[in-house]
C-alpha cells in the first residue's frame, strides 16, 4: 500500500534585497542540491538526477508568492518518467508582465555514472541549455557537476550567466546526508567570475508510519560570509507536500519575504 507523505519545509533566507528583474530561477534550486535532487524536481536542478530515478514516475507542482511591493508570484509544473522530464513555469512580475518557461530534460545511468541534459525555452526570448553528471565514488559518496546557461540566453531584461557547479553528497549513515556545493558564474562585462558555496545537512528520524526528515542549508558568498539560512522539516513517504517560507535581510532587518508550496507524487514503475 502506498505510503502517504507530507513534507513541510521552512526556509529562512538571509541575503540582500532582490533586484527587480523579469526573470526568476526555479525555486527548487534554492533548497535542492545537484548531488541529491531526485525525480521531477531534478529536471530544474541537475538533469543527471533523472537517470537515477529511471524506474520511477513523478509529478510536481510548485507555487511561489513574494512579499514585496510588486507582489510577484509564479507557479511551476513538472512530470518525469523513465528518465525523461517535461516542465513548465509561469512567472508574474510588476507592471502586468508575465513570462513562460518550458523545460525538457533527460538522464541516463551507465554503471556508477549518471549523465543528463536539459533545455529551457523562454517566451519571446532565447534558449538555455544545461548539462549535468553524477558519479558514485563510493556507496556513501557521490560527486555532481553541472553546467548551466551554456548559451547565455537573454530573457526579457536579464542576461543569464553561464555558470558551473560542483558538489559532493556524503551519506555516512541511513537517513543522514551532507551536501557541499560550490558555484562559479561568469561576471558579464568584466571577464571575472562570481563565486558562491553552500552546505546542507539532512537528518532522517526513523518513525514507522510517518518518517521525519530535518534539513538545514547555509549559503556563503565568495568571502565565505554566511548569506542565507534554510531550515526544513519533512514527514512521510510517496505523496509529498512542501511549504516553504522565506525571509530576506534588508537594511531594516530580517523580514518575511515570501512563501511557496510544492506538491510531489512518486510512483515506482514495473
């Protein structure tokens, strides 16, 4: 009998005030890592994760509302099956501006190596291409590498930077996982590189009927100053519901700045 899963996540962000722009990346990339993203959400984070879920099908729906003067919001849909995925995102911005993003991705596994690729099409704009891989170094250690925005598309008023990520997942015990990830992005117009890193910890509690997972993520800038803190709580099994609350550090102090909700259903295929 399929277990019912309820995942509630609470996300506290401590970063600078967001710049007004007509592009928003997938919310999933804020709290998922390239080395551990799984199922339909992996299509937006690291498509190699689709290869590790080739015997599953999953559906996800994600909504985001930002608490700012503009009242920006978006929703995302995704479906994956046997290593292939389709996604759609609709963004709304101030001034009655809206934009669509369509996403196609796939992943495959060859021994300890998983590879994947994804492409995004932006309404009235260009096309972005991402590549990703995962490699199982040991039963408890996994490496992930990703290349994003390879074509550096222009999306309305935003130029998406070419960037690369490298991360490690260490799972020393059942129910415990540590993610470490570094990112470098092309600094447009200067020839430099913008650097950032983050670390995440997940601890699963062995509750028989409703497993509980606690998670925390800390982001750092290129000076290794902490810029964001993410804290999450998950409960359940195959049906997943996620609530995410966000706060930003502004000159006036830390304030609540948005909330998102994610639902996901997974089904093992024969």
